[in-house]
């Protein structure tokens, strides 16, 4: 999961600071999410899912299909 959120960010040429601002957290906290040093709260997973327009299951690595079932 942690590599997946990093890959999504890097594929869009975004800095950690951009995501940290969007999530209303510090860059260090966001970095810890990507490194797996801090558990990602459910509300943050939902925000990331919305930001990248992918399913939470995709973020969690439960599926390789990024499509959201809306």
C-alpha cells in the first residue's frame, strides 16, 4: 500500500508537500505514511482515494484494478 501511494504521487509529478497540504498534515507525517512508518487513518485513505480517483481497495493493494465503483 505504501509503495502504491508513493507511485501514484510520483506518476503525477507531485511533491509530498502538495499531498500534505491537501491532507492537512505536515510533510513529515505524509512521508511517514509513504514509508510505512505510520498507519494511514481511514479518513486519509478516503481522501487519497478521492484525490487520485481510485478505489480504497486499490490503495490497500486488495485489487490491481484502480477503478472506483461509484
